[in-house]
C-alpha cells in the first residue's frame, strides 16, 4: 500500500497534468487564429511567385523581398505573433500564480502527510505568504519578462518562411501546399510558447513548494521524485531519490515534472523504490524502450553506469539544467578512464 506522502504526490501530479493539458489546448486553439490570419496572404504570395516562374522570371530571395505582398506577409505575421505572444505571456503569468499557489499548498500537504505517515499529529509550521507567489508572475527563472522570451524566435521564423517560398516555387509545389508548409514554419513559435508555458509554470510550482519548505522551519531538505513509468526521461530516472538542501534548486529540463518530497527534521523519509532500482526491475523490452537500443547495448556491455546518464549544466535561460548525456561522451569517458 502506498504511503500517504506518495498518494499526495500522485494526486498533485494528476492535478498538474490536468491543468497543463487544458491550457495547452487553449493555447493551440488561439494559435489557429494566427494561422488563419497569415495563411491566406501566404497562399496569394505563393500563387504570385508561381505565375512569375511560369512566365520565365527567376524567383530569388532578393526578388521576393521587393514584392509588396511579401512585405504585407511579413508585417501581418509579425503583428499576429506579437499579439499571440502578448496574450500568451499574460496567460502564462496568471497560470504561474495559480501553479505557485498549488505548489505551496502541495508542499504543505506533503509536510503534514510525512508526520501522519510517521504516526505523529504534526508540528506547527509557517505558511508561505501569497505575495511571494504573486511576485513570480510574468517573469522567467532568469528574470526575463515572458513576452521577450516568447518573441526571441521571430527573426528565425521570417527566414524560414522565405526559404520555404523560394524552395517550394523552385520545385513547382502548389501554392496552397506552400502556404501550408509556411504555417509549419510558423508553428515553431507555438512550440516555443508551449515549452515556455510548461517550463515556467512548473518552475513556479516547484519554487513555491521549495520556498514553503524553507519557511516552514520543520524541513531540512527535499528528495527528488519522478514518475516511475516508461514516459519519464532516463536523466530523471537516475536522479530520482537525490537529496537537496532547501536553499538549492534541483536541475530540471524543459517540461520537467519531477516533484520535491520534503525531508522533515527528526523523521525518517517513508520507504520508497527510487528510479534506478525501479528501472532494474523492468523487463528488457521496457528498458530498451526507455533507453533506446544503442544506449541499452552500451549499458549492458559495461560502457557506462546508470548514474552517468544524467548530464547537468547551468543554462543562461533555464538555470540548473539536466539532460541525458550523449552516448559518444559516455563511451569516450570510459576509454579515457581505461575502463573500456
């Protein structure tokens, strides 16, 4: 039977995923308005270029830049992306506050649950002020305004749109299909917005939870906990169970959903199966699926240890970051150490 702490973590994980899925659908629906506003102009421009090509005119990037319809396309795309990013930044900021409040609430519930799991009534502890959560709204982890962070990819989008126009015209692709391909180029802005939304709101959730633990005065640290299933990345699996002091941020990756389990002063953490042990109990098929064939074969051949899969660094935007180490680096390190 799972402990109360694990039950609470699973409940809050479910609530997080539900809120996230609802917001992702809302952001995707709003993005369709951007596509509708731009795609019609893109199709007309692609049709103009196809007519020029049919008439024997060379269609180059320089030629496209001089076309009035191209200038209208770029201006319309820029306007629509700016509108969307402002809307998204406001939405994400509001959701940061909601997620922060949920994170602080979840941390408090986990503290109470730890006492109950130990058969104790629990101690009085301070609660995180709402103002501390609200201060997170509208900003990324490095202090960058969310609107600026969301806009960073726009110049690259214009370059991709132009390249698609040139390439599609040269290959004789139908203008409607060209317009569709151009919308795929713009979809990178949506992907970035979704990544920023997930990452920054989960950061607000974790940071509020961490601050709640720190101000409580009954927590001495926290334990990293991930979802033990096939969809979890291997870096999170091998770091599951790692302990941190409350004033230290754990390393995460974009869209990371790892939880922080409070370690209560004077109490032993509830017994749990952590990531590496859980992974060792899985079938070969599951292990291969999670690692990939090349990693699995190298691991089975003793080329690296599971602990080495987690590669950490400090990203200028996302802060302490973790990812799966490159296989070549893992194998190369073993050779350097003479353990191959």
